[in-house]
């Protein structure tokens, strides 16, 4: 039996894709704004710098989550992005 993909929309570029291609940012009722886990109101964001910058500049995460998103969340996403870029360049250099 074929498994159906669960589609989500990026809050910045509005692309509709499988949720595994996005970062999940959640407004948890206990913990505040958290990444990747939790239940509550969620927003999805493409894993690239353009969407991250657009979401921060136009306050797309704040609007989608209906709360304040601290700069620390954006910094963590930038850190993840830089790690992904570093791992891709290492893989390219090995080939």
C-alpha cells in the first residue's frame, strides 16, 4: 500500500510540498515557540535562506503562529542552515 504524503505550505514562499521538506515551528501551549516537535499551532518554512529571511522580514512566522517569535528561533534555523551547507560541501569535496 502506497503511503500518502502529508502536504504543508511554506509561510514565506507559499510552495506546497511534503512536510518532510520543511522546518516545523510550533507555538506550544506550555513551552512557547519550539522547533520540530510539539502540538499546537504550527507554521512550516522551507529549509533555505531566502524563505528564512522573507519570513523574518515580513513577520510571517509571527502572523502564522499568532505570537511573538524570538530572534533565538531564527538564529537556531540559521545555524541549521549553515550546518546543512557545510555537510553538502564536505560531500562534494569527497567526490
